[in-house]
C-alpha cells in the first residue's frame, strides 16, 4: 500500500512544501501457508472419498455374489477350492471396515 504525505513547514518567513511517500508492507506468508494447508486438506478429503467410493462399488457386488453363493448349492463346490461363502463374507466385511474409516 502506498500513501502520499504532504507537509507544510514554515521556517521564518519561508513556507516549505514537502511531499513524501509512505509504504506499508505486511508479511502475508503465514496467511498463504494457512490457505495452502486448507486446500491440501480439502483435496485429500475429496481424494479419499473418491477412492473409497470406487472401491466400495465392486465390493458391494462381491458381497451380493457371496450371499447368492451361500443360498445356493455352489457353496459345496467352493469348499473343494478351500474357500467358503463364510470366508468370503468375512473378508468383505474386513475390507468394508477398512474402507469406511
């Protein structure tokens, strides 16, 4: 900010007109740092929400398929592969808990 200052100085019979400038400087580094931190937090929250949503969509499909497998007679065929619908459901719930935090 720049301000113009004018002074009238009388010395004896003489009148001197003085003009000067006053510069006001302010350090705004802390304000800029604070705004950048706010923006970084905002973008991190958006990124986390997007990633969580993108991971939850296929997870919901897997959970629904595991319910179908549990209610059908495919569960016995999966036991031969050493994977049961209970295990699939457990793993899905663990992933869901991790994603919702």
